[in-house]
C-alpha cells in the first residue's frame, strides 16, 4: 500500500488509484486473526482463511462512493466468515449492502467479485476490476457531454464489435468498452442473477471530440 491515510491497494491503474485516494476513506474492519482458530475448528480450510486475511489487508474497511448500479454496491468492503460456495470451493461476503437490494456481494472461489441473488453471478474477475469499474463510471459521468441509458431489449442496438474492450475492469457479467470518444458500460449482473432480461442495462457516455 501507499503511505497515505486511505491505504490504496496495489494492482490498480493510475486512474483508479487516484479515484480511491481522492474519494475513499477507511473505517474499522474485521480482524481475521482473532477468528483463525475458531474458523479452523469449524472446518474452514487454512488457505481460505488466508484468502480472507489477504482481502482484509488490502480492502477491509474501504468506503468508496456509491456505484451507479446494484443499489450503490457495498457500504464498505469487509469480509465475513468463509462458506462453501454452491458450485465448488469457498466464498465470502465482500461487504454489507448499502441499500435493500435482493442479493449479497460476494468474493468467489477464485477471487471474483459478484452478486448472489437467485443465482451466483461474477461481475468482475477480481475486486480490483470492480474498483476499476467504479473509477471509470466516476470519470465518465463527470466528463461526458451526453449520457444515454438503455435497458432491456434496447441494449441490443449497440454493436459492441465496433468498440475495444477495457481490460482493466476484468469484466465478466459486466464490462466496459471504448473508442476514441465513447465509453460504454454494460451491466447484466441483475439480469443473470434473477433470469430477468429486462434488467439488462447499457450506459453510453459520449465525449466531445478533440478533433
């Protein structure tokens, strides 16, 4: 981490690091070391406890501005007791909900950041990807001269083949795309979590051309 009050985790782009440094704060978070022996006694594997501890060291207690989608996202990032996932491996809570959405925020068996509603849906391949997405949305809403929100079947009018994928968000159910003067955010997490295609959302941010 950087020597700063927020403690910006490593592994972020310069843009996302600036976003966290300027907008984030730290609050008290779970001290996993106090729970290691009880968790081992409950049969939780040591490597899963280590994974939670690593998450807490990097992200525990980090409060970020509300996300545009998902009821604003977690109130702050904070792990809880690891549990066996519905498919394979273990997962744990990524942070308490900010608002009364019908799903929880989870870190998946291989580090994915996602939501668990009727189904488990990984949104990004890592929590870093989630934070990168937040920072892009923060930049886009502040800088775009036109913002268009499409929902349900409307999203199909956008041909993403014409755009370049933004790799740092590590998109799974959600992703970002770009060209020289456009950013496009694609959100399908809620649609997949509840098998409800009407919840698909695409937001198009258009920027004034430098030319």
